[in-house]
C-alpha cells in the first residue's frame, strides 16, 4: 500500500483529482437537447394542468390546437426552440431565461386578463408555465452566471448585491413599462382593439387607463414583474461585465490617426463592454417581446388580425427599448 499512499500524497500536493472522482460532463450539444426536450415537456404538462384546474377557461379565447395550420404550429415550435438555442449558446442562465419569458409572455397574459375576461389567476398560471418551462431546464443543466450568483471577484459586485439598488432599478423599469402602456392606452390601443381584435370582450380598461395604473392593481403588479425581469436580464449582467482589451482600444481611439475602417467601427460599435452587453440584451428583449406577442396574438388567440397584433406588440417593443436605455444610463453613472 505504500505506493497508493504515495500517489495520494502527490495528488494532494499538486491538487490532482483522481480519474474516478472527476465529475462526468455531457457534451454541450447533448445538454442543449435535454434542455429543449425538458422545456417542451414542461410547457405541455403545464398547459394541460392549467386547462384541467381552470376547467378550460382559456379555451374561451384560445384557438384549439387542432385548428392550427402546419405552418403556424412549426412557427410556434421553431420560435421556442430558437429562444432556447439563443439562451444556451448565448451563455444565458436560468434567471436570464425566466426574465425573458416574463418580458415575452407577459404582454399576452396582460391582454387576456384585462380585455378578454380571463381571471387573473388563470392568466398568471399561463405566464408561470412559460417561465417555469424555461427556468427549470437551464437551472438543472447550467450553473448560474457570476452576475446572478453574485460570485466573489466579479466587477461591481457591491452594486448587484445592494438591495436598495435592486429595488430602485426594478421600480425604474416598472415605471417605464407603466407609462408606456398608459400612453398607448390613452391614444391608439382602444381603436386598434376595436378594429383588429374580433374576439375582445371589452376596451374599457384602455379607455379608463390612469397614469401608474392606480385603478388597476393587477396591471401594477404585472409592470413590477416586468421591472424585475428587465433588471435581471439587462442591468445585472451589464454592470458586472468584465473589461476587455477592446475597452482600452476604445479609450485610446484617435480619429486623427485611425483609418476609415477603424473610424466606421468606432462610430457604430465603439462602446465599452458593459454598454455592448446592455445593447445586445436590450435588443434580445425587444425581439422576443415583439415576435412572441405577435405570434401568440395571431396563432393562439381567436380573431386577431395580423396588423392589429403588430401594433399591439410594438407597445412592448418600445417599452423594452426605453427600459434598456434607462438602465444603461443608470449603470454608467
């Protein structure tokens, strides 16, 4: 046994992990396939449970799956798969995907609960299924990022663990969503609903909208959820982004000595790493808020015209864009 003891001593000295103790790790492509399968399964299971425990309440406003054309079904499945792939290969974690699900599925939950007469609990369950079906697979198969786990050593860790900053940035984002929605409701949304949403039950909430939604507590709660989600997806990862060599190049850029290509690059993308992260994630939030809302309205809900769906989706795209700009400004102060 002396040889074994010597081997153990050497391993401990040089921090060598014995082969039989090494943690098995599946290839990235296999883990992504598992994420996709689990996500689709959880969503299907969740929708079935919601239908059962709400006695088919959503069936009053949602088209039956059998009525979807092959193109529509493929569009919905392909879009979900694209979102999972973007999250996986874009190095997003479970909190990122959960936040993105809130920002993309929230507009539909607001629509059916406020204007289609669906109970808030049912709409909330619909939203929860979308969040859980993306959060759980990533939580199981990918560890949290340093930004969301507040790992020691990340840049600006004191900012992301500060409760006051977390609350204020969430409230700022919620305020942007609330004001954007209020302005849309008091201008063009009522007309858009009447002309292009055939199955809508009422437009009174849009006509009677108040600033900050004081007369609609559920809308306030949803805006707060949007605020927390935007902070999670955009603000936290951007303020903890590590500087790169590009940041030094941007700081040292001299237009007098730069060539044409360098000048064009600097004008188009000459930002610091935190700003680039913020811009990219804001663009992702805008993309998913717009496309998901449009697809849900045109393929899932009954009687919605494509133009009306696009107009409604544009409200949430604009809200995501303004929120991203506001959070980047706060992060740069």
